[in-house]
C-alpha cells in the first residue's frame, strides 16, 4: 500500500455547480492533523457534496482543495490515504465481518491483512462476532464494521457522512470513542451529522452550511443547538 502523506487539508473558495444549481459555493476552511471537523446543516445544505469533493469523487467547479502540498491531481496515491463512510455501508452481507475487512485490506494492499482485520474488529468491540455473517449483525454493529472498512488502510483523512444514523446509545458511544482514537492518532476526520447532541462534545471545529454556503464557523464549538437555531433561523 502506497500513498502521499499530508498533515492538513484546506479548501479555498471551493464551489460545485450542477447546471444552475449551486450545491456548494465558495467554501473555505483548514483542518490540521488530529482534528475532528463537523459539517452541520439541513438536508440540501451541501454537506454530502463537499464530502464527495474532499474524497476526490467529485471535481470542484471552482476553487481548490489541498492535501498538504498535494491537490486532487495526485489521483490514486492520494485516495490511498482517504477513507470514506457514506450512506451505503459497502459491506457484503453474505460474508462474515472478518471476511469483509480482510477483503478490503487486501484491496488496499495492507500487509498482514488477516491480522489487520482482527485488530480492526477488536477496535470496533466486535471480536466475538468476527465469524458471523454481516447480515446477522444489528444496524449499529454493521455501521461499526463499515467504519473499520473505511479505516482498514490507516487513512490520513476519514470522511464520514451521517455516521450516527440509526445507532443506539451503546453503538453511538463506541463510535464516538473510535473517532476520539483517530484524533489521538493524528488523523483528520471530517463528518457530516444532524446529531448535534453527539457532536457537541466531539468536534474541534464546526462549519454551518446553508444552501451550499458557510454561514458560521466555530473553533472548539459549544452550544451547537442554539447556534444552529440562530444561524439557520429555526
């Protein structure tokens, strides 16, 4: 497994247009290593589009994303340092949790893929379910396996789209703890979420988006719910 190395990401005036619709408009921010950055806003605010741009799955219509000294033209070597968790978990239901993670570790060229898969399941608190088919796991367990799938190659940048959706309290707590360990390990985490109560104690920075534009940006944010109501007018 090879890939470029970077200690920060930055957006400078990033926009994405779909015809006349401006999904993202002139978004700028910096996120250094060891940071959890939250993208907050209603449906249609541009959160998922911005995550897709950061993942190099969409090209910005204007502006630039930098990954340290690299930009999106670094291609596959850059993508080798990015992990993505979207609405689709991208797990094979007929395979076991272990088999899924070992498969993706192999696709990324991770050495010792079996050992890495076992370690990932231990990190997820699912070592005792390693040999169970994914189809037999609860929604929260599948979400935790999917997160480890996105992290199996030790990415520098983790992009998570609504990672807390459908989780019970125990699964949410496990996920929060895992994100904290990523921060401590120096990863950059960018997540889109509607769950302001969970985000309250988790985020290092928060960006509030409305109709594709940044309407507020906070460092060490507190009072997210009241800020959200204030800037969104609801």
